[in-house]
């Protein structure tokens, strides 16, 4: 339950709501979240992937996830959001075939890193972040 709550909220707010120490929730999350990921052996390589950062601890600690745009399977969760950490996550992609499209926010580092690892993958900005510009 706690791990599922962390999919849509930062770890600190979930820890407060559940009256659990942040470090305990963080440990649970990194132990249990990978078990809840979809298993690549059971699926075809996705054509479109969403790359998004999320707050583990608002303003302090972040992570990045790679999610199939259609059914919403989360394929990877990685702690950190630096270019090196994102590059490592992309290089550990569980499929042999890179996605055709990666949808991400407007952070220039994300798009550049995707292009370095997957040279033939199209990088597009997600509509949520584009709309915020207007």
C-alpha cells in the first residue's frame, strides 16, 4: 500500500500521512518498487516511453522513471536525476530494442541524454509542460 501511494506523491508526504519514518519508507520503496514493475519478458518492447522525474523528498531528492505510454507499465525507477544517472537508467533498458519515441519534460538535459544513448529515438515534449508555457 505505501509503495503504491508513492507512485503519485512524494515520499515525505506519504511518510507523514502514514506516521512512518522517511528513511523507513524510502527503504521499503527501493526494496518493493522493483518487484511491482512489469516484467519485460511478458511484454513487447514499447514504442513510446515517458521519461519523468519525481520527488522522493520534495526539494531534496529526486528519481526518474521510464514508463510505457500506453498501458502505463513502469519499466524502471532510478534514484537521482543527473545526466549520468539518467544515462545509466537508459543503458539498463530491459528490452533489446530502443523505443521509437521518448516523451519527457522540457529539461534540456533529459532530451540531450536520450539522444546520446538512443540516437534514432525521437524526443518530444509532453503536452502538460508545453501548455504551462502559455
